[in-house]
C-alpha cells in the first residue's frame, strides 16, 4: 500500500543564525511522499536569503516551496494560512531555529498508523540544545519513566483542561490533522499548542511518542528563556515573558470560547456542557486579563482590575495583583530579593 502525502512546514522569523541547519534538516526527512513548505513571517534579517540558497542547492525528491508573508502575521494566522496551502494528510510543524532528525516524519507517520489514523495531534519528546548546538538533555517526556510503551494516548477531562492546561502537546514537536481546522476553523491565537490541544481533546485524539526526534534549541532570543537570578536582566526578561504569556493566553481563550460554540453548534456537546466549558474558559481568561492589566494599565485601571477580581470571587488573583500597585522600581526590588532568597533555600549545603 502506498503511503499518503504528508506536509512538513518550517515557520521562520528573524532566525538567520539557525535557519540553514533547520531547513536542511527538513529537507533530509526520510519519509516520502513529502511536501515541504518554508514560511517566513516577514523577517528583517537574512533569513529568506539563506532559505533561498538552501532550496536552490537541494537535489532531493521532496516537493519544496517558499512562502513569504507580506506582513508579520504571528504564528496563529501564519499556520491558518499554511493550512490552505498544505495538501498532506498530516501536517508536521517545525520552528526555524530547531533541528529535526531525519526519521522524524517517518516516526510520526508510524504513530499515526498505530492509532488507526485516528490521532489528530501527535507529539514527541525532544533533545534540548543550546544556541551553539550543545546537547543539554532530553525533555517533553509524558508518562512514567518505567512505561515501556512507545505510543501513549493522552486523555483527560476537557473541563479540567481549561483550568490545568493539561494534557497539552509539546508545541515544538507537534504534528496535527487538517481535521482540526476543517471542523473548528482558523486559529486566531499564537498559543497554537494550547488551542490545538483543546481541539484534539474535545473532538479527536492526542498521542505522545516516546522518541526524541527533534532538537529543541534554547537561546537568548526564545520568548520562554529565563536567565538565572544573579543576572540583572532576568527581572526585565521575566516581565517581558509574563506580558507575552498573559496577552497570548487571553487570545487563546478567546479562540477556545469560539471553539466551544462550534462544538455546540455541530452537536458534539449539549447546552449544559457548553455552559460549563464556557464559564470556566471565561473565568480563566479573566485571570490572565487581570494580570495583563496589572502589568500594562494605568493606576486607575489597576485598581479597577483588583476590584473586579474580588467581585467575581477570585480573591487569590486580587491579593496577588495588589503587589503590582507598588511603583515598578519597588516591585522589582522586592521580587529580586525574594527570588534570590528562595534560590539560596533551594541550594543544598556543601
């Protein structure tokens, strides 16, 4: 039996330092038939130029295309656009600074086959590497270390997922079915791993593969990168990260609330089920919106946000937010002091 066409997408933005290795690893995939689409989100460095050089030198059998967005769209809208360009039965995603093992797509395909092609989200463990390519360890494992199974189905309550955000796919290793878009529609959030996890849990199947077939690169340009507490820039980097997370979480839950309406309209859940899911999604969204306001709003808006959290009964959020009523310099001082104190407590005595 012939294998189906799969789609492999590499999403890039200002990654000239790493993009050559990333694209070359995509072109080296052993699975066939495979279409490869490299999509750039309007980089301002040499990323596109390097991609064109790598494509021009490629002599393999994979179909290769380059898409260049005319404006910076963000990850969610970029993936939605790519879904209209992909013809594969599965879409395998990769960032422009990560490196895939040659057998990555084949491994994902075999997992999909093992699920009788029912899995709508498939993800794997990964090898963490530094910006310079040094191996730092293995991450993204799911399940017990003693579990010998290579394929591990991920299950959980959809209502609990809205609160815990678990189980969730490892975004850097994620492959998904086009069904997640044909059923629910476009992505409007840049936290694509969170939204697509919700879609697979509510109307699909999530599968973990215990095989590190991708190298996930950690470097200073990662939004999620945190420096040590002795680094004077760590507080500012943490603030930037938290603003990003809160902003994107609000957008993700807007997307999920719309998806709940889709589940209801297509008869997948009842009115009472949709109300429970909607109420929980709105509650979690409000928490992130409050935290975002406490970081970006003026003093009047911050006071209103604290009062609003109290009025809706989220007293933990209200109390936690009150610390941000302090001037930023004072808040920064107390945060770094507390962080260093906690770090010393966690350091074992010699």
